[in-house]
């Protein structure tokens, strides 16, 4: 974490009373705020399964009603897919605006026999809320709904403007979200986007995630002849696409693990000393990481620590190689064609389209004579990096520290959350990722859970953060 004296005045301390009244409200309403989440979890809003379309719609209505009960103006918007629920608080002219994003759809629960309790009959056992969607993401976004409700009850209003966008298609890639955001940009523009759809780096360790990697995914096809050829009759006189592909791929990285594509690192935001110190403070268990993957070594780019390579550096990995003969026995063929799938995880400020062009140029340049190369783009996603010097980060961190009584850890993640990039790009909001779950919440897997304590602490943290954000952003 950054040194305390780097942080704005507002973040230096949060009055105990700002936490205590919300905690008191939660203690008085604990059973009800839990019961309401369980009701939402009992709706099987599986977005990928057309048989559940009615349940998805029912969940959208449930969310809108909950937002209305929290004192907001809520609306269910149909899309070409599943509905988007939006809500807005009573407008305070000149006050900053916080947009809270979540998703009410869930992954399928199969295999059902692996669950110890029915996935859509939410229950609480040993301090854990057990249900599909408990942590991803119903429990996490609903904590924000309950936080707004608490502030309305305690203060008779909110200290800033709050908007909600809760979608029903996150688990199927949010196909209709960007057009929706563009269409409703005027109503949804915000200073800050609060997103809770992730995990704290360790139990009892309040976490703000500030970096997400992007992606460029390509298919490489090489062709050398009009048909497969006999290696006895043609071997020695023709190019072999698989040999060529292997040689081409071997040029993509140097002996130090650096990606050897010209211009690849041009736009990369380097890991500086402050960031190196921040990442060193993350309680990352290298042995557990290695045991989990059953690996004995962690090779990678020279000059960077493991966590830096996993979170803050770009990568290049081959996902598949195909062509020729891989069946039983032998076949002396020189295949006409070979194929490879590969991708780069990207970091700020790399442009996935530019990386695609660089890869395309590189692979054509290094292709041996007589080898036709075709590189096609399969997928592209931009990286995201929250500017840590933005006052919203310190304000959110102050709230988390007041609630947990522990310093915040600033983490990045090696994966991608395209929605976060869109909130930043389309709405101009600075994304702040306030993670409430835990790594072992078993997202997308049987026996998903969300700790009761994390739900309640999440509500508390959200309510206090809305107060500290109002103070930090309103004073600007
Ligand atoms: Zn999620």
C-alpha cells in the first residue's frame, strides 16, 4: 500500500461514528437483509439456458423492486437478450456520481449431484451462504443495494448521486451491454464506477483490484502446397508447414522470455518502484500457487517477479497446434497445411488491434519461402488500469480500512473483465474494484458460497465508501 502521508486528507481517517451507525442498522436488520438475498438466490437466473429465460426476467423484476425499496427510481429495460436493470437516486445538483455495476445472471449449476445443498434453494450453514450466484455476483451487488437502503434510512438520503446498472448477460459475455450503455450514456455518466465481482487476495484482507489484463487472440494458418504430399517422393524438395510453423513460433520469444515482436512493448506501462513495493505487499503464496498447478518451476520474463509477470506484464502463449498426422502408427505425409492458436494477455496501455497487426507483420516476415501465412483475429479486449492517485481510490480504501481494521492491499489480476473497460470507455467513469468475495468461493463450480461475514462487511464497506467518496469527490 502507498505510504499513509501520500493519501488525501479525507482518507486519512474515517470517523468511528460513520461506521457505527451503519453497523447498528445492520445488526437490527441482519435477518431481513440475509433473507432478501436468499430470496434472490432462489431464482435460477441462468442466462445461457433458454429454458430459464422466465427466471432471468423474474430476477430482473426482483432486483428492480429491491432498488425501489432502497429508495431509488428503478427501471427494467428489455434488450434483444435479457433485461438490464437501472436505478437512480434523487438528483443532487453538483454532487459527484457513483455508478454501481453488477450482474443478476448466474452460471448453470451442473453437475447437480456434486452439490451438498440444492444450488437454487439457498441456505446458510456454518456462516456461509450456499447457492449458485451467492458470490458471483448476486451477493456482491446486493450488498450495495442494502448499503443504499441503510443510508437512506439513517440519513434520509444519499450523500451523492448513485446509479445502478445490473445486467443479466455477464455470464454469456454481455453481448448487449455496450449498446445499452451507449444508448443511455446521458443518464448513466458517472465519476466513479464501483464494481464488486471479484475476490479479496486473502481472508481478512480488504482488497482493491486496480489492473486487469486485455487480450489479443489469433489463429495462424500456414499453407505450402495444393495437397498433402508423400515424404519419400517430395521430401527434400518442398516446404513443410509444420516445420515452418514451429520455426516461426520459436521466433516469438527470446531466451530471456521477452516477446520478440518488434514494437510489442512500446505502449506498456512499466512496473515502477512504487508498484513493485505494492505488489510485494500482496500476501501471495508462491508455494500454494505451485502446488495448485502441480508445477516445479515458474519460468517467465527475466527481471520480473512472479506476481509481476502474472499481473502486470504481457504474455504470449500458444493454445493449440494442429495439422498432419497424429494418429496411431506412422504416416509419411508432408501436410499441406498447419494451424496454431495463440494469444497475448495485454497490459495498459497496449492496444489489442495494434498488437494483432504487429503479430501479423512479424509472422509474415519470419515465414520461410514458399509458406503462405494467414493470421486472423479471434478476439480482442482492452486492458484496464485504475489510476491509484485518483481520490476515489483513497476514499474507498479508507472506508475498507475503517470497516476491516486492516490495511488495504492493492492487487491486479491476470484475467480480463471487459465490462470494466466499457464502463471506463463509454461512461468516462474511473473503475474502482471493491472485491467482497474470496478466492475459494467456488465461482462457476458446485457448492458456490459467500461468507455471511463478507456479505455484511460488504454492505458496511459500501455504505461507508459512499460517504467517503462523497466527501473526497465533492470537495474537489
Ligand atoms: Zn461475475
